[in-house]
C-alpha cells in the first residue's frame, strides 16, 4: 500500500470510529471540526481556535481544544485503542495514578471503564491543567498541578511536539519554569497508600523517577509506562528490582516511529493479593 493509500485508510478509520463513538450527530460534527483544524482544511473548517464539549461512549463528556494535540490523544484512545490491550488482563483497580495526565482524556477513559476507581492526576502545564480540571470536575479525581521527578526542584518545561509532549528533560534555560515534586509528595497529596494502576507518560523523566523508587515502588500493583530516550524495558525492570519490587512484563508495545515503547507490567510475588 502506497503512502497516499495509507493516509486515506487511516483517515477513513478515524471517521468511522469517531462516528461510532460519538453520542450524537452533533458530537460527531464537533469532533471532526477539531480533527480538521489540524488539517489542510483547517483554515476553512475551523479558522480560529475553539473549545468544543463533546460526548463519546468511551469517555463520556469531554472538552477538546482545536489547533492542539488534544485530537491526537483522543484518536489514540478511541481510534487506535491506546490502552485497551494494556489493561485487558487487569482486575478493576481501586486507585489509579496518572503521571502526565495532559487534559484528562485518559483519566476519563479509565473512569468510564472503572467507575468506582479513585484517580489522581499529575500534570504541570497550565493550559492542560485548566482543561484537566474542567474534564474531571464532579468526578472522583484529584489533580496535582506540578511535574514529577526524582528530586524537588524548579525545572524548565518545554515541548517540541505539542501539548501532549511537555517535558522537564529538555534544553536547560529554555521553556517555562515549573515546580518538580517527588512521588512521596504526590502520594501524600493524593492520599494513596497503594497504587493499583500507575500510568507514566512524562516524556523522558521516567528514567530519573524510577532510578530512585525504593520508597514507593512496592505500593504499585500494575503499571503502564512510556519509555523514552533510550530508557528501555530492561532498565525499567532493573530499577524496580533495585528499588525492592519485581515486575513481569505482560505487554510491550514498541513504537519506533515515535521514539518510545509502552511497557505494561505486573508486580510479582502478590498471589494473595486480590488485584494480582
């Protein structure tokens, strides 16, 4: 299949899936307006940035911003089944910690799937946090508006790939100052004695986070971690083991075109645990 045919097939799948997932024709039209704002048709279909509230079957009601990467996150969840394979073997978690929550679309997906779960979301970027608060209002979720890393400090928040890819590992002296907190801080604010599901999407900072995880890794039962910048599954498992908890990989989704892999792992030695 040639490049043009691949693009046509990809776009056709998007349209079909958005049509199936949208709660109404109006919701479908709003999703497609946001989608087309990122295309060559954008100047005609959506000449100025807009914010659209849409309803989908998998997420419920959510806010999407045009001319941002919000639609890419939505597409990963609804069109390409981003977390479906990863969470398929997991029992329903009571607690979910979402590091790098962006605007909360993944959190909405988790809560739609597991409505009794308590979700704690960590996200540093101001615009994302504002939308995150809107998307999670009235739900059992707590928001920590900071970056998370291995040490407390002030870092520079940068992105080269849009609103879904802010990182504290970019070029020093460039970007927006942001406060970095530790996992101990997050667990205290979120009131999380245990973490049934840990989702990590922090664009490279996972290396420093897991390098010193001894104080909290034994609280994690399952984790889904994006590994960037040469930090791979072997290093992740080694860091966890050195921190005092062994994990076995249940799914590995390599994404060479994107420069990262997604590792799903379950803590071992927990056979008596009802969530194991």
